[in-house]
C-alpha cells in the first residue's frame, strides 16, 4: 500500500503507524532539502504474506523542492524468473509549477536504478500532479486511466513492463480528496506466453575426452599439410576434421530450454532453487 502526503515526522513513531501483517517503510519530508516549512512525506506498507520483511529494503529517499521519492527493493516469495527482484518508487510532486524539474529528477533516479539493476521489475506510483515522463529519456508504460481526483488523473503508475496492471478507482480513504486506486496485476509470465525450445547439447565426460584425445593423437597431421595449398585451406581442413572428431566422440542429447531461463541457471542452481521452494512450502525458515 503506497501513500503520499503522509505528514509523518520524527515525533510520530513507527509503532503508532503499525498495521498488523505489514512492514512500514517511510520517507518523511526533509524540510531543509525540500525548502518547506511543513511536511508532506511518502510511505509504503509491504504485505508480509507477499514478501518477507527481511526482503523489503529501503534503498533510498530523495527529497528536493521538486519531488519526493521513496525507493524500496523487494524480493517477494514468488516472482517470474525473468525478473531479479522488484524496485518500487513512491513519488510525490507538490505542484505543476515544478513539473519539468521533477520529471528530470525522477528520470535520473530511474536511469541509475536501471544501470545498477538491469533485470529488475521497476514500478513507480504516486501523486504526479499533472506531471508525466513523456518528455524525459525514460519510456515507461503508464497504467492508470481512471480519474483519481474529481475528473483529473493525478495519481499514476508507471512500470518498465507493458500490460503490467489494470487500475480501478474506488472511494477516498477518510477525508482525502484523492480516490484510492487498486492495481490488479495482469502480467503473464514469459514462460506462459512462449513455448520452450528444444536444442541439442553435447554431454562431455572424462570418457569422451579420453576417446577424443586418442583420436587426435593417432591422426596423421602431415597429411593436411601435404594436401593444402595455403594457410586458409589448411585451417579450414583441420577445423572441419576436429569438429568431426568431436561429433563422433561426444554423445549428445536433446533438452528443453524455457524462455525465462537465464544463461547462468544450471542444473546445480535449479536443484538449490527447488530445495528452497520445498523448504518455504513446509514453512521452515532458512538460515
């Protein structure tokens, strides 16, 4: 649950804002950096059933006269394998007069995150106050298309994934003049959208290496020199022969490669992942 204009400060403790089953991460306004005399502030509540509290980490809080940005790193219990983790930004822009500078500040923060975390799912929500990212170097998808304050759409949600959410506006919370916005996930993991590819891989072993070495040791290499007229022809002949020997010595098998597999996901890594899933399913805490 993401909130802007919290008006939280050092005199308000986390305990007084506690909600059972949620972890609170705060970005209280720094009055000196914001050049203001009173506070707005942003915060994020993370559901413990979706993400373990230890895996919800405050990554940064940017505060200026133009914008407030709370950045939180999240590693939920389940996330599609194409994403390393989730980075959530809660944004508050005070008014449209600082819109251009606010968009520049936000795009700089986003670009730094993209460089540091190229495989992360990045989602940005909050009160943009008639500001958008269209005129910056960040080309994200905006998911809110319903009014959020009277007839205006001020509260937006951007992400780096197309069709990530459907947005629905509901009644305001308390005396707020902004509607609440519920974001329903609509993203389909890549493994459900693309069929796995079948590829042929070589099964290297000590036995196949010994057989290949024996074949190469008994080869009459002078024969290639005598039958070749130049260095290029000699190179091609030797390369073709070595490849032929490898094909004859090393057995192969066909395997499925799923579209969400990363190159570094080996059988050993998969076994560790499956063991972790089993432990979590049993409700056992990992050391």
